[in-house]
C-alpha cells in the first residue's frame, strides 16, 4: 500500500515542546488509569469482532444484530479475562457502539442501588450484575420528558391482592425512548404515579419484568417495541430505544422501590427515615458521568480536525509547497479554543467525580448541606458541556472542509451519536433554568447572612464583585489566573444580581421567572463557565510532572478563558467587568497563545492516546496517510460492487435512448 509504515506527521511530532508521555498520564487521570485505558483500547482494537468500519453501510436489522454480537462478545471477554469493574467499563467504552448494556450498567443498576431497600438490592443486584436479567430505565413518556411530575402511567395499589396495578391510561402515557427497551431488556425500573385509596402520591419507581426469561416474549398485558430509525447513519441506531404500554399489569407490592417512600400491607403510604433528597445522589452520579464523557467525544473530534489540518495543504507556497491549513490563523482561531475546551472539560469532569464521592460520603453521614449545590452544579455543567461539545463536533466537521462530510471522516457519525446528550438526562435549557433558580435563591439568602458554599462561595463577596474594576493594564496581565477568575466571578455575580433585581419587580415570582427566562439562562451559563475556568486553574496549582507539560496546560487554560470572554464579550462589557481596551488586549493575547500552541498541536492530541480503531476516521489517522486511505474507502461502498448500477437498464438506458414510456393524454 502506498505510504504504508510512513509517519506523515513525524515532522509535526518532532516540534513538540513537552513530554507527550507525561501528558498522556495527566489526560488519563494518573498512571493506573492510563495503563487500564491503554490496555483496554488495544484489546478492543485487536479483536476482529469489534470491527466497526462497515457500520455505516449496514441496514437497521444487520446493525442491531451486530450490536448484540459485540455486547455478548464484550461480556464473554470480561468473564474470560476476569476484568475488574473499572476494566470492564473501559472495554465497553472503547467498543464504541451504543448498546442495551449502557442503560443496564449506567441507569438500571444505579437506580436500584439509589432507590431500593437493602432487601431489594440483595434480591435484584446479583441477578443484574451477572446479567441473568437485563434492565433499562423507563421514565420518559410520549407526552412527558423533562416534566417528570407530569408522567401519566399509574401504579394503583390493590389491598385485596397486595399488588400494584400498572396501567397506561392514555396514548401519551406510553413509555417512549428508553434505550434497551425496544428489543432486549427483560426488566425495567419504570416510573409511575403511586395511587392508594384514590389518592395520588406522585411519581415513584417500580421494578418490573417485561419479557419471559424462557422465550423472550412480552408478558401478558405488555405491548412493547422499537420506536424506529433515528438521526444519522449507524450512530444511535444501534440502540433499541423502545415504546412500552401496560394494560392493567399486576406486580407484587415489594417491587415498588421503597428506600424513601413505602406502602404498607394495608396500603398506607409512609416516608422512611431515609430523606427524599437521597434520590438526587443518583442524578448527580449520572450527570457527572455525562460531563466526563463530553471530553472524550470532544477530544475525538478535535484530534481528527487537528491531524487533518496538519496534513491538508491549500493555497500559499512555502518552499514550493502549499501552506498547511493548520498554519492559517482563521483555522487556529476556530480549532484551538475547542482543543482547550477538551482539556477544560476533562479536568472539570475529574473534579465532578471527586464532588460525587464527597457528596456520597456526606449523605452516608446524614449531611445534606452540599447536596443542593452539587445538584445545581452537575445540572449546569451537564448542560454547558454537552451543548458546547455537540456544536464543537459540527465545527470540527466544517474545519475538515468537504472531506469532513464523508462518513469515513468519522465526524458525521460522531455528531449523530453524541447530539442526543443535549436532551437526555435533562433538556439543556430546562437544566439551565434549574441552575438559575438555585442562583436566585442564593442571591436572596445573602441578605440574611447565609454564606453560599462550594461553587457559589464567590457570591459571598458580592459587594466587592459588584464594584471591582479589572486590573488588566497590559496584554500579559490576561494570563494571570487571579485576574481572570475575578473577571469571571464579577460577570456571573452581576448577571445574577441583575436578574434578581428584575424578578423583584414582579408581584408574581413565577410570572417573572417565565418572562425573564432567557436572561436567567444566560446568568446560569456565566456561572457554569466560571466553574470550568476556575477548576482548570485549580488543576494547574497541583504538582504536574513532565517537562513542559504545565506550560502547555497554562496556555490552554488561558485560551479557554479568553475565548469565552471573546464569545460573550457583550456580557463582560455590558456589566462593566472590563473596558473595550481590555477586551482588545485579550484578543492580542489569544493570538500569541495560538502561536505558542501551534508547534505542539499534534502532540497535544496525541496525548489523548486514541487508537485508530477508536477514532474511526480516515482523516484522523495517526500516521497522517489520508489520501490513499480515502481513495481505498470509496471503493468499499456497496454502490461500487457493480460497475453498472442496479436500475440502469430499467431507468437510465430508456432515458438516454429516448424510450421512456410516456402516457398519451
């Protein structure tokens, strides 16, 4: 094969001004994490069963069967190699194909752990962990998603038989979207309105068997199926998102998840001594995993776009060769902030894992003081990072020019598989408004002397932040962390206080909240961006080994903060946080930072340590041997199996020969 074994990006790699191997360990989160990740990535890449280069050409049935094969093979390898939970999770991650197992391990099991009693956990978790049952999470309905309190499925207690009757009273009460539900799951945690003695007690979770464990047929009273094709080729069409309806299906009383709310044999609803807030712990867990995943998806897209931008040459002439696209300032201005964002989201994801562990330990000690802040924080960061990542993947596709539109670039499928993250586990705008409510509550409590905690601690200095002036006098001041942090704190505090003042003018607060919702969402974004900026800066205060590693991360941290300042310049200027002159200086610094990152760009994406199998992109190949591989891929398309296309003799030849049968009117 032309160019086989040649590294076309070797020259780029030789320019690196830092220790790439050390950066790989920083990216992975430590030596142990790097070793596990590297081993699992190579294990998957070397196994022919996990091949995915033909995925986009498979029809839906073949694609789904391929997913079942990979999921079963992954479980087989996990058992054979006696992989730990951590290793198994990484193996499934690198298989890189949405499957029913994602919901089984990511939602079904955590829901039972979070909401089931000890007895329920002892009964159901061993079965689920051995995969003797396969579960999903059935909350969303045809008519209700974000508004969980509006769910219509009912669970009516029958004291005569000690059972719940689960029923779908309307078409819109059909469960709709749960992954794994359509064709595979044998069980589900379903959410329904708890009704006893004619009284509605709100939404609660129930464990239900949906299909026979012998022949896999739906149990009596259950209608179940797949909801149909979704956006993109391959992508999320590997997942059997399902529809589910119940016709008065009976389940024993002990299948209601009763860690928080319980129903006695007589049908009396009682609250256990476990606080209802505990349910938020599961939500914090799921959302922190989504934030961690954003850096993986974003870094893949950035890796592809960066490598291809170094390979692609267009216009100009240096020593008789055209200019690398990566050398154009317009390309750097669009691409390098995305590279910086990938690292920023990685570190805020690491911090969220710590936050979840901290909240969990506090909950076990009956300390709920940090839970509201942790809940708002994970909700906001889920919204911010998934929205930015979805837009960034599409921007990377455009940064790759025409070839980025080819499925073989890997970017169309990456976008299609990632973009639902903006909706699942909380619509991103709805989540921002939840954060805004928390911010408004925080501002309103300042007068009473209640000190804000965690990521809102800066609000305790609101008087200073409302009047402080940015200290930037020369361009290089913009790389000083304390100056950047204060500017972002001032912007967030001023936007929140302005919203609170506007809200106070409404006699009906809810009416005001609806009217000002766009401004409130903006204040929430400002708060969340401050968190990401501050956590990147906090990361840099740690001991980071490796020659030149810290310097590169400092440059990326500054690029991240200043590119946000540039993007939201209106916020910073209108709130008086900075002057137009200081904004101009920030732009000058950005340009010099891009020049600093440019020779290190390829090495910075190499630090993600992605195999070519995982990247799944001809444009993002490690060796940069793009054009021969693109040419080869074209010939693999099913259309090229025949020289003369099917339908030629039927349609094209009659057209050319003027022999189309034309009706005479």
